[in-house]
C-alpha cells in the first residue's frame, strides 16, 4: 500500500480491520480502494459525480468492488448502525455545520463503531499550501486568493476533538500528523502545485506574463525559509481524530 496519500496509512490502521466501512466524501477513491484492498466491504459517498467516476475507474483497475453513491454526508441514505467504521479524509471541514455532520456520520455507525476523521491543520502549519496562497494575495489581491476557505477549519486537535464530543462521540483522541514535501526549487514547486491542485491551476491559467513573473518572485521569497541545502522542504500537517459511537 505504499504511495498512498498523506494520512491514509493512519486511517487504515485506526479502522482496525472493521468489516463494513463508509468513506464519507470519498472523492477519487484512493483511500476507498485501499480500504477494500485491506479486506473491508466499502461504501463511498461524494456529492461530486465526476470524482465518483474516477473512483469507479480506480476500483476497476485495482480489481476491487466498491459501492459508490452520489450523496451528501450531511444526510446519508443509510439506516442507523449500518457500518462498523466511518472514515472521512479532508472532507467534513467543507460542511457549514461540522457538528451536525459528525452527528450524521455517528448515526450510521454501530454502537461502539469507530469514526476516523482527518483534516488539514491551519495554513500556518501547512506552508506548502499557505505560502503560495499568501503570495497570490500579495501579488494579485485578496479576492484571487479567496479559495479553499475551509482549509484549516477544525484544524487544531482541541477544536476538532471538541466538535466530535459535541456530536456525542466517545473516546475521542486527536493528534497531529507530520510529513515533509521536498521540491527542487520554488519554480518547480509552483509548477507541480498548479498541475495537481485545481485552485492553483485556475490561478496559474489566469495569469498574464507580468503577473506570472511577479508571482514567481513572490512565491520564491515566501518559500526561501524552507530551503534545506539544495532543495525545499515544506511541512505538511494533518489532524487525525479517532472516536467511537
Ligand atoms: C479534498 S477532497 C478529499 C477526497 C478524498 N476523501 C481524499 O482524501 O482524497 C473533499 C471531497 O469531499 C467532497 N464533499 C464535499 N462536501 C460534501 C458533502 N456534503 N457530501 C459528500 N461529499 C462532499 C468533495 O466533493 C470532495 O470530493
């Protein structure tokens, strides 16, 4: 299972081999497929039909069966106590009412079942994201940097744990997870980021030549503190919450 996105290995470990697992906000299905490969019967829900199509293709390529439904995790189309574990990676912060969403995730868990949620910590703890976005605000103005507003929401272990407790969950524990992302230099990193992340891709596609040059200089200056020898080393920080119904 190497090559899984940041936090997936910890989520897999925390589900403890639960037989029926729901992945809430499953997106393109990388975690969903990994859960099925680990032997679980897995259901994924997402509101984005095109992401679900990618997940279907990924499952077919991996030779695993998934149940994938276009549905909101704010109102799940499942009876109470339908799953032994519910996981959600980088999704519940999108909800306007995170506590109500966590309560809905808990509803579909068996009593004693495990909820595992993963969220980005604050942009300050994620310079790989926060610094390029700050550079966009400085060069192009706040409006063009007003994307991914939910990034870092509940991104503090105490706040995330409190929301889970308020939703009625028990045995709540929240920890930070860390990794470093290496890049050869700021220009290469901006190129990678705008290829893989839709927010940065849209900004990059909107730039005229003068803006592109100014932004390149600004990104380089803001990433300079993360230079280690011949490369950049950019911290990434998640908050992992485990709880039981
Ligand atoms: C950043 S992506 C993460 C996807 C996947 N969990 C992963 O780790 O790669 C967030 C996902 O949450 C989905 N999402 C946002 N609000 C949702 C909702 N109310 N119900 C279901 N999915 C939702 C989005 O469509 C998107 O696919």
